[in-house]
């Protein structure tokens, strides 16, 4: 009787911590299994229940922190990320969150130690312990599959609730975390899709294609907040095409957004490998935007605000055909690396990128593909990178709309971004008047400060808008065709939409992507269109994507920076 009361009390706490529990039987069975695991070494229900409760609360707390910063709950596959730099990154970038997390963990550890010493109960023999464990394990599996199995729980990834049950379900979902030496792709159909016919060129103009990834930039109007004229012109350039962009990430992981734009694929299609694509994917993607453009005579170039040794960027970009690669620690004077890394100022970054592009065009006037990666609006926004007396009008405008200092800091940085981008574009026009160019700009993800907006406006933390930013296409020197560019896109479709806006020919793969674009809709990964999975099979069969165990030999572009 005592054991039942202890179990009911502990299970009630777990259900309360779940917030809006759904698969209640599975949650209870999973918690019972944890109790049975701790029952083996401790031998009594009291301590088994306490340790199971402490572990369940620790899982729920860690998952809530991850959801706050990434929009996704903690899964078993994420444990590997702790050794891939996640914990040091959290300590460095989000000190307050890290301190509170460690304090909570310390309290749970103290509670566990207290229970281990003072709460010992009546011991249970080994035979009954084993029987309880086997029964609990069977009940957990039965309720897992009865609730819908992997398909049901994977769909719950972004919900701001049910943290404990999701994590346990992710352990049972072995394919989601089992390591592979090759590359795993989750949405590949059984039969291939015939490719569309290539699209011929619509003229002789070959415009430069300048892609700018604006770090952590979103349109405040997404949440009903106003913007001033400067920001409106930045987000919606006159004569261009702009709209809402769906991305796979929230709060960080910019390289996953870059990957999607460059390859036309969702990074999330690669499951637990998605975080490591810049390492595991080197040389495995044989059809990418830089490769396609290089075949049309383009010179390809990367300009990034990170150092060369960051996250294997150099090797990955070489593997997709980017021949000239500039990093923050390779820009020549007068670029000040130490000063730049204190703020990641867009003013400094665009100035250095402009000079690198000018030198490249002076050396060879061939059309250019440029991928420029900023880092200015990355969090935390509790830190006022821009002193309060600077850009005061922008800060005051933001505070009038939403009295939150993190939003004011975001808006002040956005004001500098808009100004420095306009200066960059004007310098290009002055140096190369009449040269045809297509500017492709977008936000890679929302910053975590949008949680403050959600709180102030009573928006749920799992509102789907957290995965939306903006895109803007703008042409100079030629007449674009924006007929194939809807006002809502997925990041995996943006590269194809940009190519379609130019007079350039499209190869069979890009022509197929363009044909599928309206049918897939603005959420590439979530689309259940069978032709999408069949298209992925075609890419694998044609070795445009290499999934095999052996890593391919790298035949990327040589370094020319």
C-alpha cells in the first residue's frame, strides 16, 4: 500500500511537469520503468521513486531549456551535442540561463543525496525486482506503440510541453539516434521520380548572384509590431520580391539554414546527422547552387564573419564548389579582427566583404556567386553591443512598440544592418554601374529574444511563427521574373526561386525542384507529397547525394582567397 501511494505521488508530479500531457499511459509506464531501473540497485520503492522523479524532472528541465533556445525538445540523439560544444556555447553566450540550469541541477542532486541517505524503505528481493523491471519494460513498449510510435512522437518535437515523455520515446525510437558511418536521410522514397526537362536560358544576361544571410533577423511585423521606413525598405525593397521564409531552426544552428539554401534540401531530413552536416556531409552533395553556377561559368566565393576553423566551414564549402573562401581571420588590414569579434558589426563586415569582392572582380570580371554570412544580430540581446546613446531613435521606436530592452537592442542592431547593407549596395553600384546583379537576402532563424515578444503578447512558445523569418530578392541591371516566387517559401526552395528569377538556364534537377515548389508548399520537411520523397530517391540514385558508408574523396574547389 505504501509503495502504491509513493508511486501515485511521484507520478502525479511527473504529469504536472509534463504540461498538457497527452499520451498519459505511456508517460506513466515510462516513469514506472525508471522506478524499476532504480529499484534494481537500491532495492526499496522510496528511493527508487525519488531517484526516478529526480531524473524525470532533470530531463524535463533540460528539455525546457533546449526548447526555449532552439524551439525543439531534448531528444536522446542530442546527448552527443553536449560534447560537440553546446554546453561551452551556452556558458559563453547565455550565462544567466547556464547559471540557473546548473543551480537547478545542483538542487536535484542534493535531493537525491538526501533521499539516498535518509529515505530507505523496506527492501524487495531480487526476484521481484527483476519481475517489476520486465513488466514495466513491456508496459512501456506496449503503450508507446499504442500511442502511435515513432511517427506520433516525432511530430511532437516542437510542442512546448510533454518534455519527459518525448525524451523517453526518443530512446525507444532507435533509428533516430543509432550512429552510422555514412549519412542518414529519413525521407527517401522507394521509387525514383523522373526529372523534368532542363529549362533553357531566357537570354544572354548572367547576373551576379549575391546571397546575404542576415544573422537572427526576422520581420517584427510577423508579431504585429511596427517598423519604421528604413527597416521596411530593408525587409521589402522597392521593385523586389519579399515574403515570409520558413526555416528548420530557432535560436541557433545557422549552418543548417545555409545548408538548405545551398543544396535545396531540408537539413532536418538527415535526422541526428543534421547538426553535423558540415562535417559528415563534406563531398557528399554533388548538386548544389555553387556547383550548378560554376558549370555556367560563374566564379564562386564565400565571405563569412567566423574564423576559418569554425565548424569545418572551409572543407564543406570547398566540397560544394566554392573556390574563394574568406574568413574573419583572413581579411587583410585595415580589418581589425579583435575589434570585430567584440561586436561582429555589420558595418565592418560589409566593408571587408565589399573590398574582397572588388578585388575579385578586378582580377576576373566573370559573373560571381557570393555567399555572405553575417553574425551581428546573434544573441544574447541582454548585452547592449550598441551603446544606448547610439541609434537612440531606433531604440526609442522599438521601446514604444514593446517595452522590452532586448527587443530594443535587436531593433538597434537591425537599424545598423539596414544602413550598412544600403551602403554596401550603393558602393557596388558606384564601382560597377549597370552590372547585372541579383541580391538574395534572408534571415537564418529567429533569436531567442523573441521569447520576450511571445511573453509580452501572450503568444505560445510553440507558436509555428517561431520558425519564420523573411526573404527579399532584388535585381539591378536586368529585368527579373518573379512569377515563380510566392510570398511564402521554405529555405530549401529559396535558391531555386532565385535561379528561376534570372535568365539563366536550369538543369534537370533545378527544373524539377521548380516544378515541385508550388505542390510542396512553404514547409519543405513537413510536406507529405510522395513526389518529394521520390525526388530524393532520384538524387540518391543519381549520386547527387552520397549516403554510403565510405566518405567520398573530396574534389572541392581549390583555395583562391
